[in-house]
């Protein structure tokens, strides 16, 4: 009798646990899963079928710097926190869902682009797990168990340990910002100087991370296979950022040397704007992100440079 009672108690406990898990999973999927910035941006790609003259890829530097509204038939897929690995898998996913002809793509090449900074950052895993092949990446990085945990969290328990993500969702910050918020200066206490930003990106990092280098090469190769011209772009940063980056061993000339074999005029070109706005702090809202006025000025110049290369945005 006691054995049967214990069995029923166990079944009730499991049923309650399963119900709670289902509620948490569903709630997380319908809030974070639907409201994340990448989902909003992806919809632009998935809901259209017209040709694209210029596709803007990358993270917050590209997102803040290049204004697609100033270039006809252009689209930006750039979102804060995105790096080459994320971009590679995400673009593969989007192309699989809907084929669109893209004439040219802007791909960032900054001092920190190939560093190991946030290489293993895929939070929230539920969102990035829709794109990233954690099994392949775990084998590539020789971290099968670490990426196995990411797969488990993305697939089975996306809500676990996600208080920070839920706070970001509630505040409408970072990965949940719309375009207007992204271009507005953050509170002064949150603004980084160029030196602080460079230290965040580069201090103690592998400046030529093998996984990032692999992802960049794959990304360029797959874009070329789709008949898309690639323009590597070094976006403007403050003079303080450039000086600190060099002090930390990150030099744009070294980054270019790492991928020099990719360059091929008319197929893969490079535009270097790193020092374009040095000495002009009014065009930045922190050490490495352009303000609204900086974006307008830079985008007009970018358009001119692209036209000179024969790219017609």
C-alpha cells in the first residue's frame, strides 16, 4: 500500500513538474523568442522577394553606422552582439527559408572582428539555437560538452538562468532595441570611452581566433558562391579606441594580413574608415558607436565610396 502511495506521489510530482516546464517554455518562447531583435530583422528578409542591391551584415558597429534608408533597395541584417559565427549560420538559415538575389554585401572587418571576444556568446541560446549548429561548432572548437550544454539549453530548457535576458526584454534594451533606441545615446553612466571599449573587446583575448577566422572565410566563400560581391568594411571608431587597440596588440594592418588572400578586386574589396572621424567626438555617442548625426554623415560617404567601386546602392 505504501509503495503504491509513493508511486502516485511520484507521478503527481512529475506531472506538476512537466506542467510547470511546459508553461515556462511556452512563456519564454512567446516573449523572448518572438521579441528578440534578430526575429524582427529576419522578418524583413523573409517577407520580401525583391532583389537586394546592398545587404549590410554585422554587429552594433554596422547597425549604427550604415543607414539602408540612404541607399535604394538596401537592407540591414546587422544586430548588436553578432559576430562572424552568428552571421554565417544565420544567413545560411535565412537563405534556406527564402532565396533572394543580393548584388553586394557589407561584411565588417574591425580591430576586434577576429578576436575571441564573445566567440562563445550565444545568449539567449533559444534564439541562436534556431540558426547555429552547436554540434558542428563544438567539434570545430573542440568543446563538444560546452556546446552540448548550449544545445540542451536551447532545445530543452531555454528559460534556465535567463533573468538577465528577461530584464533586457522588460527594459527594451540591448538585444531588444528597435532602430530608434539603438541610435539614441545611452545614459552617461553606461557610455564607454574609446579606451574602455577597446579593453572590453581586446584585453586578454586571442586576436586571431581560429573559429572567427574560419567563419569569416566561410561567409565570404558562400556569398561569392551566391554571386554576391563582398565589401569588407572597417567602420569608424574614435581616436581613443584606435590608440588603445594598438596598445593591446590589435592593429588593422595585422587583421588585413590575416585575410589578405580573400581580396580580389571586383569580388572582395576593402574600405577602411577606421580613422575617418578621429578628432570629431560629436559624431560618436561612445568610443566605438556612431551617433545619429555620425551615421548620416558616414552613410553618405559610404554610398560615394561604393559607387566609386561600381557598387550601386
